[in-house]
């Protein structure tokens, strides 16, 4: 399975093409739209979320509700496009029109300046339109498809916010995917610890008043992943490595860890390794400090993956920058933005992880059609249990 996304933040639409999805998967567009709505939610979001109500349209690869095995095309229209048709026109425009909404003052922490230098754009809007987190709309749509595929194989995924602005949620040691879904469904900040929600919302309100932004840590858990996905034989076959790259590919993410992650650096080996036991369910671990991975492979325990999101670099109280025309210091340009997108980022992370797990499964098992895939996965699970 592979995919590409295309589209600009204020262009007419966003597009994704996904190839390699097995034939015969029952696909619900309604469920994809529900996930897109989750991405747009969360306390602290900006005005763009009030304009866009993302709805996916599938234009190829599905017939009568089932995938065909051929490439699937998804699109999401940008409703705000009507206000940007001249600024983002595909056709040539006049010099005066081309200068509308031109960006010459790069924002610290964004791709603006480096992207302009790399691609030789004198209007930095050419960079920020694609580097915008609006692109994650399509990665959630793709992940929502991947989640439906995983669910058909009894694999479930859920994400939540572990830390927002330094405020930590109390997370039960054996937090289940079902519990995450139940708690976050009623949380405005996508946290499982509802006791800190008011504190987090107050912090967001205070931060908004001073024109600043907040970052945080998100966590994704995946249950019932078969042991043995990934490999130790080459560096690029390690599944935890692939998942780390996927997590860090999300806009503004700067770090990733598995299980207890960086905490392991302060502990003894005897406090970190997960002891192995055997029972009627097969091999299991007494603990899950390593987050479901050993040697770059899944070990049958739930996957626990966390990502660190920096505060959004677009500030309503902008930092200093340099005008690329005059080279004089200026306050950076202000684009419409959020105070925090950590709750939304936890939804994006959930779907990016789901996509990567689905890609690994489809690469490992015969997967031209769903019958073949389900049979192969079940045979693999039987083999692992009887080892």
C-alpha cells in the first residue's frame, strides 16, 4: 500500500490517491467523515475550523460500497476557496493581483524562509500553502480507511492527549483502546483524565489573551497487532523505526518514544525489560515498558507510541523576522491560526499510525483481496500461539 497527497491550504481542494488496498473491503464514507470532524475539533482551535466542515468524496476505486483493488482517489473541497480564487489562481494573473496576500516576512519556526530559499520563491505563500497542517486532512482520511481495514482484522487504534501546555493527564497503566475512545469522546481537549480538563482550558484561554501558543504530548495505542511485524534484519525494516518516521512527519512534531521511552535512560535494565510468560493465550509479557516492540518487531503486546508537538509557530503576537526584500527586521507575518492544535494532533497521530500499521500488514501478508488477507492473518496468529 502506498499513497500521495496533494493540495494547498487555500486551494480549491485536497486530494489523496491510495494504491494497494485489498479488494472487497466494506468502506464507510460516513466513518471517514466522522474522523475528519474529530480532527477539526478540540478546545483552542482557530477560525478556519468554523469555515471548513470537511467531507470526503471518493471518485475511484470503490463500487457499491466495496473496494475494487484499484487505486482509490479521495478529495476534500476547501470551502474557503471562494475567498482565495484570485490569490490562489491556477491561471496567470496581473502583477497587481499576484501581489495580493504576498508573504515577504517569514515566520520563525515555519518552513517559510528555508522553503523559499530551496525552491527560489520570492512570495513565501508558495511555501506556506503546502507546508500548512491543512495537509493532515488527507492523512486523516487515509488513516480512517486504514482503521476500517485494521478493524476487519480485529486491530483497534486510539489516540489521546497525554500532556498539554505542561499539564499532565493521569493515565492508567493498562489503559485500553476502548477506554480511550470512551473518555476522549466527552473531552474538549481529547484527554482521558477529565479532572484536569478545566485547568487545561483555563491555560488555553490565558495563552490566547497574550497572543501565544501551546504544545504538548500525544499518545497512540494499538491493540491486537500480531507478533512478528517488522524485522531486525535491516535498519529500514524495523517497524518501530517506520512508526517513528510517520509520527515525526506530522507538522510541528519534534520527538517520539515507545512505551516508557526516554524514562528508560534513568532506570536499571532490570526495571525496563519486560519479563516473558506463557499461558493459554501464548507468549506474553509481565509488563509493557517497551511499548510492544523488541528488536524492531511487534511482540504481541499493545503498541504505545508518543509524539511531542511543539507550540504552533504562528503567533498573534508575532516574533521578529527579516523582510526578504529589504533585509530589514520586521515582526513576522500573521496567518490565521490556533492557540493549540494538540487535541487535533492526537487525532492525526492516531490515523498516521493506523496507516503505517496497515501498510506493514499489507506488505507482509498476501493482500489482493480481503478473504486472502483475513485467512493469512489468522494463520499467522495460530502459528505464533503454537510456537
